[in-house]
C-alpha cells in the first residue's frame, strides 16, 4: 500500500512472548492443532517416510537424487536420458512407459531417485539396470511388468529382470510392484551392499527375488513388509549374505506345481546369516530353510497351511545392533502389507531443506516448471533469513515446517517498501496456484520505529496465486504484513487461512483476493497512539466479485488503548473506482481496542460506499452502534466459508480438516 503514517508503535514484543501468548489463546479457543492431528493419524508416519531405513540408511545413508532437479518423464527417451545422467535427478515417471526393443535395459546411474507419480507410474517390457560401481539410488512407487517371454517359465533364454544390479551400494527399493517378467523380478548380485527392499509386491512369477551370486560374504540387506503372492521360488533366495534381516513380510498364494524342491519361501544359502521376524506364511511349501553352512534365526512368525522345511539354527546376528526398527505383530501382517505395499497414491516427492537443498529458494528452484503433481518442501527447524519467491510457473508446492511448533521454523527478512516497493519488500511471494504452507512463521522484521522512511510498508507475505492454503502459520510484521492479491483487478484468486496468527498495525491484512481467515488469532499492535493505532483490513475487492475478506470464528486481540483501532478502510489502488472493498467479520471476538465506529474512509473514498459488515461478533469491541452495518440472517446463510471459496471449480480446502 502507498499511504504512509508517521505515528509508530514504540516497542515490538519479542517473537517468543507473542507466540507464547498466542498459543495460550489458541488453546482457550480450542482451535485445531495441525501437529496434534498428524500425531493422531492411524497410519504410522514411517510407512510413508521418504527417508531410507534399515541397512540402506547406514554408512552415509541413501538419498538418491536429493539436491538435484526434479523432472517428470512420460517416454523412454527422457527416462533413459535423465537416469543415465552424471548429475543427480529426482525423476518422476508419469503414466506407462513402454520400453523398446522388448526387454531392453534402462541404465540407472548414481545419485538418482526414480519414483512413480501417484500410483500410475509404470515401466513395461523393460528393465532398470545398475552397473557395477553405481551408488545412492532410490526406486519407489513404480510398477515394472510384462517382459515375460511365453513358454520360458524358468527364464533360461532371456535375462529380462525388473531390476538388476551388480556390485552397487546404497540402494533403496520401496513400494513397487514387480510382475510377470522374463527372468528374476529383482536380482541383487555380486557383492552389492547396504540395500533395503521394503513394501514391494512380487507377483505372477517364478523366480521372484534372488540375492548373491558371489563367493564373498559382504552384502547387508533389510527386507521388510513385502508381499510375495503368486510366486514360486526365491522369496528371497539369499546366497552368501553377511546379514539378511527379513521382517513383517507376507508370503501367500504360492504357485503350486508339485515341485518338491524348487518351490519355497525364504532360503539362507551358503554362509548367509539370516534373521526372520514376525512374518506371515500362508499356503507356502518350505516357508524358510537354511543350508548347513548358513545361520537362520526365526522368531514371532505365523505359519498357516504350510508344509516342508522350517529350519532354524545358529545365532545369526542382532539387527538392533545396526539400526532401530519397529515390528508389526505377525497377525496384522496380511492386512497391513496387502494394503500398504506396492505403489501408493499418496507417495510423492519431498525436498528437504537444508538436508538436500541449502535454502528454501534452492528447493523451489528444483521444482519443474508446469509441475503437475504436489512436491513437498520440508523445512527443518531454524531461522532462514532470506527471501523466497514461488513463481507462477511452479504450482502445487507444499511448503512445510517440520518442527514441533510453527515458531520453530521462521522465514524472515527486513526490507521496507522504500527499497524495492511494496511487492519488493515481501519476505515471501507466492505467484503460483495450488500452494499450501503449514507449520511455518513468515516475518518481515523491519523496525518501523527505528527509522523515518516514506515507504515503511514491509510485507511478510504476498500472494497472487489461486487456491492458496495456509495452515498453522504465523505472519509477523507491522504495516502491510499480509497481502493477498490477484494478477489483475478482474481476476479472482482465493486464499484460505486456518488455525493461524496474524499481527500488524496499519492495513496489515489487505489486497483484492477472496480471502477466508478462520479459527485464527489476529493481533492488532499498538503504535503508541491514544486515538488511532491502525487498521486491520484494507480490501480492494473488484466490484464484480461479491466475496472479498471473511474473518470468521476467530479472535482479535490487542494491547492498544480502548477505542483506538479500526476494523478496516477501503483501498482503491491508484484511485481505481472498480476496487470496492468487501469485508465481513462474523462470529469473532473483538477487543476493547476496536472503535465503536470501526470503519473509516481512505484517500477520499467513503467507507459507506464499500461493502463492510459484521455478524454475531462478541467481546468488548463488538458493541452495536449506528456506524456498524450488520449482516441479516438471510444474507449470513450466503456469506459462508464455502461460498467465498468455491468459485467455479468447487474448491473446498476446509473439507480436508
């Protein structure tokens, strides 16, 4: 905004003081705590973790293409190019990619993540191949299928595996479906090390999963929560593994062809040391067996309708001496594994700051233009003193703090409008559509009381995109803290803010976007005046848009003197007559600081020509007066959260809570 007031608030409370007070208010209001809701999810978070576990997490860990660009591929040429590149990439496979010639390899180089988009990513008639020396690879959420050559049940004439690797290290194979290939589904060979294979489905095949083909005893492997069904052998077969930890796997519907030897479940071969825990075997011949040279420890598994060998001898090793893990009860394994293994719609791409990318902006820059699938930027606790811009070309970003509280993760800068204009002052700018931010604090800590400038506006956040959501966020500033706008006057953008905190003094919630603030705390800061400490809103709603700002089921708090704060004034940018503010404050508690005549004129435009109203507000600042338009009951049924936000596409972000 362009208008400048010389009167300033004299002292700004520290972040900790303000946020502690707000947390108390939130509790008093019984506002929803997003973090608590997450903790109460029935599905444990680690089923969807994007971080490798087990042996793949050791000796430096497995991060795949983290730190590299994110790309989406829909054809073989693009997949092959990015997979074989020297630099790191996160490669998203969208839809089915048919590989030609039939059975051909897609070579995967080091430092790559290959991940299916939703549950649609497929590689058909082809193999992912990791050559010797390859390291740090993640393959997730894919279906790899159908390179089977009719009549070659034993895979003797072709070597068309789903994934094959020789002498590699640090590989995580997770949430894939392998089906009906030409030889093995998964072949991990020749001294490959630090491997985890988790939550995959192996189906409709003879030789499912083989490990070894070496005289050396080096390989360390974790195999958990996999479902082997409609397979015959190698579920897995583990030859000369230093450590093989199998837990919570489900073997069912084994192929029954009368073979008394080469139909089996798990086999510890050579000098393998194998530990099996809490797995479930249903209708399996030879559930688990070991060579006399191997060691196999089994505990807690369930056998149902099984026959044949259940070998157990030696002491093997203690997996917990290497890493921590959680065991599910064996009885729950069929339900859990059949539900959660294989490609999952909710598995996406997460970019970690600063673990994978040094700054939030670097992670944003890694997101592809025209992004079609949500990408989460997970920001670790800390204070990030830098500006962030999410351009219109990068939609569908989820910006998420990972701390216990939103005050743990702060994005802050201190630019006033004097240096770069109002937009240039913004700490964070969101021009893209479909962006969500949660568990974060956005701040512009320019100290307006310390200097005299013509342009003291200092935005913590400016949005121009559509369908923007803020959950459990805080916006800290003085003048013009939060601007929710649109690309131009007659374009409607929508913003939904819930369970959040907003502070400021002059026009600190402003702009022309349709904006709903629900179940939040708004703090009107004192500038030291006995009569006029500022204005909460300054809407510039397009006259053709019936819905501007809605503040509902919230609480306004203030340390300003009684009768010294306005609810708002009408902003007509550049004198634009078609910008006619619409603001409704309903079902909200107001403090004594709010004036009995809470709306006021601006730049020659009368507040009475704007669309200002209240409905069923409470508190000492809500007393009725002649200058307080009240919404009628009939209109109140129209001016709802749903109607403000639905637009022409039925957007309903509140329904996700």
